[in-house]
């Protein structure tokens, strides 16, 4: 079956979630399983540059799945929610016209709301939508987010920030420079460039910068979760919450490289079935209005102990990279 072409309204799947919850992994897996493309909805990852700091998926992680609106905007350009709405709607239309499933994934809920509700809710009224919300208990999520920042540092975050550093004239209010990981490094890089600080002082400044990156990441995750809770109460939003807390618990217990079975059993298998049932429906489900999102919860006991210039559009169906 061509999953983008089913009886009734065309189907679109959204993968929502705070930073570090595993949105990209799930979105790619769903697109691979159901003949789909991923459409990036992250307002930082839409910009080109600093792939480590913005935690963009690698070519290997993409697993051959086409991605759209990823690294397609100039690093210094602004890309408004309205511009995203227009470009993302066009990308969805192209994916559907190819008989494939659009999987919109990203943590910028302002972008997602603009797409779904903008222009008089035209997109929501024209499509049958499923929202998969990947969520986790805050303490464990913050533990994992901190671990991920440490990994980013090990993979070259400091060198990447140094290469992008432009000195005191840097504007951290626009473009890719808004990304967590660049403003926090400013004081350290200034001191390093001026050469006035000793090795011990520089080391302390770098430690402080990394702590600030982690704290700001935690703050972002809380804000993102709050926005998704609000969106889940809107009319016409069929939001299904998937609790990935047991995956992080498994990581904490046995290490980050031994959680695949837990993710498969508690996240992938229920999400795969959820999307399969959604795609096979020919009559849209009545969406709950004003209530809590549906929750897909598996007990932990079951766990195994395109460059877009200013004003230009996304001209190709498979733009290069979240």
C-alpha cells in the first residue's frame, strides 16, 4: 500500500517531544518502516552549520530515509514560523504526491503549531493527523541530556564552537547562533582568543560553559514539554503520549549501549502498531478536545533486565540534511 495515498484525507504523522527524548530515532524508524520521508521541524536544525552543537542526525543515522528542511537555511538568516509553514506544507504535498508518508519531526512546537493551525487551520482540515509524543520523567531525561552534552563535547563541540566564533560582534539572537552551545561558549572563547587567562582559569571557564549548556538544555526540555501539553488539549489534535522513561532507566542501569531491546519492546513496537492502525483507518477518529493526551505506557517490568536563501523556497523534494 502506498502509505501517503489512502482512502479519505491524506495521512501525516508528527513525532513530538522535548530535546533528547529520541524523536529523530523514532521518526526515521517509522519512515523506514512505512515508506516515508522525514520533514524536519526544528528551528535550529533547519539552518546549515554546527552539526554537533545542533545534534543533527548523521548520514548513517538517516538509514537512507529522505529528509527535508534540514540544513537548508543560511546560518545567519532568520526563518519565521510562517516561512516554515509554507515550506513544510509544500514538502508534505510533495511527499504525498510521491505516494509516501510524511513524518514531521522536531522540537520546535511553534513551527508545528504554525503548520497545523496556520492559515485558518487549512492543513489540519485537509489532512488526517496523528501526533506521537515521546516523553520521559524529567529527572531521568535531564540525566540523559547531560550525558549527551558530554558526548557532544567528546565529539568536538568546543572545536565546532571555536570555528564558528566571530568575536564580540556575534549576534546570538538570530540564525543558528541561537543554538544552545554557542552563546554559552562565548566568554571562554573570548578569553582563549585574547590569551590573558592561564590554563587553569580557561579550564574552569570551559567547565562553567558546559554546565550552562546542560542547564539551558534542561530548561528547554521543560518548556517544550509544557508546550506539547498545551497543544494536546487543542481541538483536532490526536496526541498519543509514549513514555520512554524505562529506556532511560535501562541506560542508567546498564549503560547507554545496552538499551536497544528496551526501546524496541516499549517504544518501537507499540508505536509501529499505532501508526499501522492509523494508516489503515479509512474513517478519521474523533479527536478528544480539551483533555489529556492518550498515553501509550508499557510497564518497566516488561523490559529485558537544500539551501534556502532569504525568501527562497525548498526547491527539491529530497533536500539534504535535524
